[in-house]
């Protein structure tokens, strides 16, 4: 089942301009390590989808996102994630990081991530820009 809500972890409409301004003011080097971590987590998530490794894919979801997905379908994440229509191909086109929030942009898809004690987790996936509104995401934490 597709979820038509923007990610609740941060104000998505403000994220892109805020990230761009922050990177211009602080320089790209300040977030270099975090940028690589966000990119790696996003690529691992997409690879889990591509290889149909539902357990690995679900492990990369933020706790609230995973709970929302399971609650909305009444089934475990490993069962639900396989049926979601999420893109799996293409290289990363860009990564933005602001504090503990990140965005990985692929062709035709954007993932939003947050940093947790055990690493970067996907809070929203299958996101596409919705002009004049927040992103529309297939999977998000509500």
C-alpha cells in the first residue's frame, strides 16, 4: 500500500534550501564523513531492495518508519517491503547532510535518512518532489 505523506522527521519543503545554504556556508568538507555514510546507507538500502533481501532492507529503516509500515499493513516489514513499489536502479546523483538528517537523490527517487546510535537509517523512501508541496513518499514514518 502506498503512503502519500511526506516524511515526518523534518520539514521536507525547507530541507533542500536549508541544506544548500548550509553547505555553502560551511563548505562540503565539514560533512564529508557523514556524506559518505548517508550515501553508503542509501545504496545499501537500494541494494537490499534490488536483491530482494527484505531482512537487510528492513534493518535499514528507521524504527518509526518500520513501525508505520508494519502497522499500516498489519504484517511484518519483511513481508510488506517486498510488495512496495520502490525504485532499485541507478547511481546516487547527490547527497546532502545537515546535522543528523540526510538526503540521497537517485534518478527518479529520493531517500531521506536520519542518524541513529547504530548508524544512518531511512526515514522515507520512494520520494518524488511535489511542486509547491512536500515530497510524496511511498514509504515514510508518518
